[in-house]
């Protein structure tokens, strides 16, 4: 059981299962104006260097995808170009206890910073949705340092962003995800990054499906659906961390 789970994990992270790839880069985007997205966080495994995106939601919490829960996570705040990283901040990962890799589900994680961020012009938080059912603007933007081509290793040193349009929920399928579709969008390396609609972050980059020639459907964790869990974790991270570990052990046994 645990071995199968591990194999599924490796498959999804390193490449693509048939038709499904975990995200890694913005395809078809443009360079963001340096520091114009001050909530954006660069995340990396300090040993394997595997990257993800994330975003600051409180002085002491970064939100990202649960499939970015690598072993040696470090977060970097206020980054524009990943060639010039500031000192990294160590974190305690709190993945959603029901997260699963295959099929991908509940792909959301909070990272509690060991040292809270000092907010300034280049390091700021972004607003979360206020209620589960609030109207979402369909004009959204997604950003990251991931691949600039779906099929080639082509990460970007500078942050890139692209406009995307939300699909109607009836065309997306589940209540815990939201979708965009088209040729442009997030790719490998953009996982965990924010889908920003208006001034609010509504989604977390999770994975994409190659639907047909030039059509890619991207799926994002629907943040509003997880508000009770988010508020509970941020109120009492120590208790939740314990429960998360218990959940993990149950799964491995
Ligand atoms: C803002 O904070 C970041 C991270 O703590 C730091 O690297 C940066 O130098 C600060 N910027 C300013 C303008 O103080
Ligand atoms: C996204 O759309 C806005 C207007 O809605 C525009 O100002 C902006 O330049 C667009 N960004 C990109 C990356 O195309």
C-alpha cells in the first residue's frame, strides 16, 4: 500500500501519467514587472532543488499544493529572479489530511514559517476568499517560474504570468476544483502557485490534462471550498499538525 502510493507519487511528480501531468511553468506568459506580485513565494527542496510556487496568506503562513510536500522545503519571499534568492525560510508543512495523488484530490497545503515574514513593499499577503459561495470573477491570472513549454525543460528565471478565463463549473466537474482551458497556462514547475481573480486568490495550481491538440485543461484546488480547514489550521497549527501526522500514519499502515 505504502509502496504503491510512493510509486504513484514519483510518476506524477517526475513526468506524466497517461494524460495527466503535475504542473511545473507558465506557457505563453509575459514577464511580471519585478516585485509587482509581492505575495508570490518561490518554494524549493533544498536538496533536490525541485521547485514549486506558493503565496503568502498571513505573515506566518504560505499556501501551496499538497503535492509540493517535498522532504526539505525552503521558501523564499520577495523573489523576482530566482538567480538572486534571498535567505530561505524553513517551514513546517501541514498538508490537507485527505490529500491523494492518484486521482489528485484535496491538493492544498499550508506551510507555517519558522520566522514570520516582515511585510514590506516586496513582501505582502494576498486576500483569501471570504465565503464559500462568493461570486468569482472569470478573468484570472496565473503565475510562476515553471516551464515555458509543455514538452521541454524550460523553467523561467524571472516570474511569468498569463491571463486565463475560468470555465463554468458544469464543465469542470468537481466542487473542490476550478478549471481553465486553452493553449496558455501553467506547466511543470508552476504547481502550488496562485490563480488570482480580481484581487483575491481563488485557486492553487494542481495539474493539467492534455485534452487535444493545443488544448490543455488546468485544474486548480478551489480554495473557498477549504475555508473551514484553512481557518482551523491557522488558528491552531500545532494541534492540526498532530492530526495530519496521525492521518498519514493511518494511510501507510
Ligand atoms: C522585504 O523583505 C524581504 C524578505 O524579508 C527582504 O529580502 C527585502 O530586502 C525587504 N525589502 C525591503 C524594501 O525592505
Ligand atoms: C491581462 O489582462 C489585463 C486586462 O484585463 C491586462 O491589463 C494585462 O496586460 C493582461 N496580462 C497579460 C499577461 O496578458
